[in-house]
């Protein structure tokens, strides 16, 4: 085990920006109103299992379909780019599915809202740059933060107000945009070597 604080911090920040649990508070509140109740622990555990499974199996799945990690990371950078635009411009490209009260905890909350295309793409890209143990610690930290936010979403909304949440969403959108550009440039160079 080779834990590296710098790698854990970077991976945690990337996942936090991609998952955007703070920016998703309005969606979480809407889902809670539709369903009446959200099982925060169950949603967090399901998202954790999906993400950790993808860290270990993501590359194998890609190999089966004949795609290199760098190619997937370049494709993923486009997804991150569009998620960032969504956050910055306040438009909706994803997350607009209708929900059934019985399945809201699993779908769309655990997947694809928490463990969605952006976070899974990021995990494969992070796997190319960081050690697995550091990525797993980063996932665990994010799942803990997700659980706390899901449990306290009503209080957070009251405390921050709509304007506060909008500002945080835009700030994380800009950070995510920069990450998408970095992911694209570093992996596109690898493809042409």
C-alpha cells in the first residue's frame, strides 16, 4: 500500500467536482418531495459499490470492447466538458429523467446522479494517473460527503439559499471545465505517441 496525500487530495477534488453533490441539492430535494423519503445510506452504498467495481473492472470492460484507457479518457473529457457547461450555464443536458417513488434511491439517485457517466469516466482516467488505493480512499471520502449532504440537504438549502447553491455550482463548473481540458490534452498526447 502506497498512500499518497497529494494523489488522494487531487482524486477527491476531481470526484467531488464531477459528482457535484452540492450542485445536485436542488435535484435531491425534488426527488425527496416526489418520493416522500430517500434512503441516504442505501443510495451512498450503491454508489460506492458501482464506483469501486468500475475502478477494478472498468479497464477490463474497455479491453473487451477494444478501447484503450487513453481513448476512453478523451471521450470522458468531452462528457466532463458538457457537465461543466451545464453547471456554468445553468442548462440541463443530463439528470432529467422521470422517477418512480419506489426506485428513486437506486435510480436516478445512486445511478446515474452519483455514480454516473462523469464519475465513472473520471475513475478510469484517474486509474491511468494514480494508484488504486489512493483512488479508493478518494471514493470513500466522497461517499461520506455524499451521505452527509443527502442527510442534511434540507438544512443546507435553507442555510445557503438558492443564490449560494448557484454560486457553488458555477465555481465547481469552472474547476471541472479545467479538469476536462487537462484530461483531454494529457490523454490526446498519449494517443499520438
